[in-house]
C-alpha cells in the first residue's frame, strides 16, 4: 500500500494500518530528491541509475518495524515531536533527523521537516509474524539488507553499504551533527 505522508497526520487514516510488523519505503518526486542531493553534494546524473524508481518517484529511505507495529513506526516518522530531549538524546526519528538537517539545518525545525515530509509518499508492507518475534526480526532484517544492497537509498545510514553510499553517508552524518549542535546550542 502506498499513501501520501500528509494523509498519515490524520489519526483516522493511521488507524487503518494494521498493528503488525513490516517494512516501508519512502518515495520522493524529483523536486524533493534534488533538494536532498544538492545538500549532500551529489549530482543526479551520478546516481540516477542506482536509485529505485516507480511511477516517476524515487525511493530515498527504507526501514523496518519489528519492535513495534508498522502503524506506530510510520506515525513516529510522520508525526514525531522535535523536543529538546528527542533531539539531544537522538530519539527523534532517524528519517526526521536527516530531513531536518537537509531542509532546515536545525533538528528543532519541526515545521520545515513536516512541510518536506508532506511532499513524500510512503509504501508499506506487512509481515505476518508477531511484533518483537524472532521470525519477524530475521525476515525483516533480511529484507532491509537486500533493499539496501539492490539500490542506493540516499537517506539510509546504518547498514547502507551500496557502492554509491560511502560519501553520501559521510556528508549526511556531517550535516546531522551540525544541525543537532545548532538545535541544542
């Protein structure tokens, strides 16, 4: 199932997503991808053949929900608060940390982060195993690793060993550090 991220700000729409484990892909239009790539000092032509595409959209991030439901995980990414403690202690959604760092250069900037996320779409897939189960963890971890190997995911850091990812991850980490320091200064 693929939905516009902005639709998940509505709690009724969130409730339609099953409370089971799963994995997800975040999709951006070319305009939003260009914003990300520019901030990461990457030329589109250098990576276009490495990025997964679908219906004119580009997959920029993948993740899994094992310890909580896919509904709760997507809610965290879409609706997380940018509190002092969440920024300071790194409990802000990793996707939101990266987006805030790219679009606002400040991890406290919830409004700029929300505005960018609202332009994205998220595709999610269910796993039939129980939340927190070993089977869900093993299956979903394998899927995530495969997705990270098959294509470049420009906003994934952990376990992103795609050949094009090394310099991108380095720059993304640098931007995240600066924007976190700006936020807690």
